[in-house]
C-alpha cells in the first residue's frame, strides 16, 4: 500500500507526461516456452505498447564515457501508473521513425510505489 506522497505524486507525474510527452512504442516480447511434444521452443510473439514519454534528452558531454554512456545515447522517462509492462534492458523503443534499444532502466520511487521509469536508449 502506498503512502500519502505516492497518492499525491503519481497522478501528477502521469498528467505531466501525458500532457507534454510524446508517443513512443515499446515492443515487448512474450515468454518463449519449450514444447515437449514438438521438441522445440515456441515464441509467443511480441506486443507493441504506445505510451507517452518525456521528450528524448541527450546526455551532457561530461557524462559520455564511451562505455556506459555513448555518443548519441538519450534518455526518456515514462509514468509507471497503469503501465501494462515493466521496462527492461533489450526492449525495442520506437519514436520519430527511429528504433532504439533500452540499455539501462532506473526506477523512480515516490514513496513506497514506483512513480516513473527512466531509461537510457541506444541506436
């Protein structure tokens, strides 16, 4: 159960990102399962989720080390409220007709609950 702070902040985060954010598409792959009868792995496919995100922000020069953060990496944040998936490394993200890959995820707590996810993206 969340705190009073969760109750106050989570709706505000969702409203701000929904109002000022841009549409991004997350491609979420289903769980692959082994089919003993067929003797093979069956892929359950993928699902695309369109959500609002903060506009992509480039990393400042002093943070780019060429390893953990590279040139052209960017970061976005999405509201965790009502999200039907949990962002994770390796997910494909599409916006502005460009495909990106999630290479880092940070959870932003508003108290006891997660209010938003911030992600590092790479092409």
